[in-house]
C-alpha cells in the first residue's frame, strides 16, 4: 500500500524524481507559485486532478478552480431538471472545500451547459447576458479576465483528446486566451500578465494524446479524501464508472506538460540553403 509521496517527471531522456512537486516541477517560482484548475464541468477537476489539488495545498500553493459551465444539462432525475444547476453549484463548493480550496477561490462562470459552441471568442454582451464581463461576453473574454485577475504560474485543464466536445472547445479557447492575457489587447479586462503561464493537461474521459510527463503518487489517505470529495456530487449518478476507475487506479495521477513551439523562419533557413558537396580523395 502506497504510504509515501513520490513525484517523477520525464524531461526528454532524463528522469527527475523527488518527494515534492517543487523538486520536479518546471520553473517552480517559490512563494509566487499559483495554480489555476480549469474544470469544464464541476466534477472534471476533482476526477482528473483531485490528488494534485491536495498536493499543491500541501506545499502551500494557492489553488483556484474555474468551473466553466452551469451544469444545467446534467440532471439524472426529472425532479431535478429545473434545479440541477443550483444543486451542482452547492455540490461543487462542498467538493473542492473538502480538498482544501477556499470558497472564494472556487469560481463558477455559468456558461450554458452543452452550448459552448455558441460562446466561442468574444462579442458585445446582450442586456440580459448572465456571463458578461465589462460589457462583453464569450469564453475568451471570461478566460482572459480571470487569468489577469488570478495571475497563475501554472494552469491545468483536460486534454484536447477528450471525448466530450465541451472539453475540446475549452481547450482551444483557453489556450488562445492565455496569449491574450499577456498582451495589451482588451485593457478593460485588467493589466496584462508579465508572462504566459505554463500549461498542463489532465485526463478525465479519454487517454492523453501523447504520453504524460509527470507521475504523482501519494499516501492512500489522499485517495480517500479525493473519493470523499467526488462523493459530494450526489446528483451525478452517471459518473459512477469514472469513480470506479479512480478507485481502481489507486493513489496516483498523471499530468502532461504542454510545450508551445512558436514559429520563427530561422528554424527552417538552413534546410533550404545550397549545401557544398565534398568529394573524398583516396
């Protein structure tokens, strides 16, 4: 039975191991470290990263949970059809507070569940828009605002390879919003970030598109607390198979770091230069 903390990060052919996140994490920033967990639906972050949230709190890293959708399509009983959004909101606060996240750090954006394709980008808000910020709406508007407000050093969200279309949309919209947040665009949303935060993915429904780069193992008590937190979602009877998977896999989680390769012409210049041929004499 696992009774110790173990972290292993793979960096190319190198294997880095330690007993703390700070020992193996890329570009750890000490007391400036701040983590932002993007949860398309209220239960995604705890299912895919419930151990990581606890581990960050163990190292006194502030954790913020950004829940994107309102959960209004997640009813499993007709009796809860009209009240499910408020039920899930309460369950979310119970869940993440059980993991040590303060209530003020649990942010409910409230975008309509299963309708995110209608909220891509940024656009002027209608008078009755419930998710408007500074007169505008859209996922990129909300993400840019909260990135500038929270100023995370690392962000975590579900892999783009996920089956759920909401997860795919949020992956695309959040990544471009990271670059917006560090630029001068849309000044009414706050001061630009000094630098783009590092981004990582966790798995919920489907496997990673490419192998993960970080493994975390914890004492069994951390798994028990993760399962207790998940159990707060009493209304979500359809996730029972996901809970069984969490229990079966034990007290370990995997994360994949995402590296951005920005385009620069010089990267390809030498490939197109005429090369001199040398004839070897005998």
